[in-house]
C-alpha cells in the first residue's frame, strides 16, 4: 500500500472523529433525552461547539475533492515525494484546522485551511506531469 493510501485511511478516520467535540457539547448542554429526542426547541450551543460543527462540515466539503485526487493518483500510478508531501500536509493541516477553528483563532484557521489546499494542489499537479 502506498503512503498516500495509508494516509488517506488516517484522514478518513480523522474525518470520522471530527464530530466528537460538538457531540460532547450536545450531551453536556442538552442532556441525554434531548440528544436522542426530536431536538425541538433546543438551547443554543456555545460558540466553540458551533465552530466545531462548522469545522466538521468543512472537512466533509474538502473530502469531496481530496479523496478522488488520492485515488486517481493511485490508479494512475502517480506516487512520488510531492504526492506524499501533499497528503501529509493535508492530514496535519486538517488536525490543526479542527483545533484552531474550535478555539476560534481566525487567521490561523485560514492558514491551516490554505495549507491543506496547497497539499491538494501538490497532488493535482503531479497528475498533469
């Protein structure tokens, strides 16, 4: 298995756990019955939990183009230092993005997002070689 595919597995696992911070907030602020109920007239969550949910949405949006990039690179046999660096940048930037966005640090959030985008572009450029 290539490093890119192995890292893709880690990224998928990371994406599965992106929901964890705001689900913790659901239970803390709404309680068990509300979480498993119809969620009608629920109190607002704290801002950090809403940012964590937005980070989760952003991760899902980015996976739509990241996963095919990695799979296309694999299918076409494109694997080199640049593609490995691209998936690595994407992975670590997404960890940083969740933490930074949940904490509410706007400029660093944008930097983390852009770093992940650079990782995707690195992979994409290798597909056109």
